[in-house]
C-alpha cells in the first residue's frame, strides 16, 4: 500500500525511516507508536517520545504516503486544562501494511 489518503477504516502498520512503527486504527481512531523496532534508514534516528506504547486518540491522518513524512494529529496527550491535541511529525514513511487479523 502506498498511501492512507482517502482511507477511513481499517488498521495499518506504518514503518518510518527512523525505525519507529505506528499502528493506526482508523476505525477505532487510535494510534500507538513503538520506537525503533527496525534499524533506521536514511540516517534518521528514533528517539523515545512521551507516551510511546500507549493508545492515543487519533484525531486525523494529515499525511501518510510512502516516501513522504508522516503527520498525524493526536488527542488527549496531556491532561492539563485547555489542551485539545498535538500534531506529531514523523520521519519518512517507508511502508504501510494493512493488519488483517
């Protein structure tokens, strides 16, 4: 699969050039990031981020196309008053795989 543009349902594993993997569940509107599950490519390095491994609300997939940077909007990352969402910028998407089972 080359892109998630226009896709509104299903679960996908998105591998980035830093070696991080995102599990994006478009049906349940959830996202999970795992830091460096593979060796980095293109000189990118994966660094631990707050809330790695936790299920976060997936507000929007702004950009998710092989060969381009990943951009998603995540909700409720922090609990302080007035906070709504954060935009997470990932490294270049190297693969998108649909999870079928």
